[in-house]
C-alpha cells in the first residue's frame, strides 16, 4: 500500500515512477527512497503497516536516522506519509535498544533543517507517531480523513488504562462502550484540524497537487551550505 501511494504522488517518466527505494530489505516498517516531484528531487518516507503494523523497531529507527541525515546533507525536502502506531514493545525490542534508538531517531527528525511535509494517512500514535516533523519550525501538515492518532491505540489501551473503573462498574460492557465512544471523538483528524494543529483535512485524490505546491515553496526556502547537528543519544 505505501508504495502505491508514493508512486501515485511522484513524477512518472517513460520507464514508470521516479521513486527509487533505498533499503527495501531492512527496517521494513518504514519505506524510504528518493523521487522527483514536479521535476524536483525529494526524499520520501512512508510507514508500512504490513510489517509489525508499522511499529518502529530498532532497525526502523536506524533507517529513519540515515534517511533524514541523507536528506538534510543534500538539501532535499522530505515528504513523510505517516502511518505509525508507535515504537515496538516487548522484551525482544527492549533488548535491541529500541528506546535509545527511538529517541535518536526523534532527535534526527527534530534536528533536520530541510522543510518536511507530513501527510497523515493512517496511524500516528505515541512518541514515534509524533516524530513526523519538528513542530517548532515552519511546516505544513495535511491529513487524510482516515487519519487516526493519540497517545496510545484505543484497542487494548482503554481496557488497561481504565481497568479499575471497569472492574468497579455495575455494567462493564456498557462502561467500555461509553469510553470507546468518548475517545473515538477525541482521536478524529477533524478535531485536530479544528484546533489548527493540522492545516487541512484533504481528499486523498488531492495529495499530489498539494505536495507539488509544498515542494515549490520548499525549494524557494532551502538554504545551501554544510549541515551539522547537536548531540544525539
């Protein structure tokens, strides 16, 4: 799915899509590569829900760091199709250092100086979901109506967070449904747009024209010169 979205947005030539994927066989929760948008070179990043639902593992975090540093070094605007349920959890991932590498990936995203356009196509949960761009810099963020985000995914998260309340309820099933109804409204992308945290909820069919518009503005704002960044975990 993410590759079809990328190919639909990127320029096409005689031999097909201009998208050139990098690192397809590792960190497969994230698709990375280079492409052309309106003739301009850009870096592409997209979550792939077909591998661990897109959760960022230690390898995926390393892949994100490399790709953001590559884009920043060569002054390439970044288009990020966001679909991330958060960092991977469990003993296996803890032993692989996902926490440290996850924070390192977030640092790389926040230190990147090139313009970034996040397009939230599906999930954006937890710290990994918030690492789509540096919110203190000038940025645009578009969302599809299928956007879905929050601190934790609702499935299972509500049962864990409200365990005591549900156990003390006279009708736990009805109580759980009410909690789901309440938080369902909070995670809507329309609510986020109303709070001006997202620029616009867009029709997915309008993605390419809006990305083209972003890239044209990005290339006017790009600054050349060597890149450097601060400390990372």
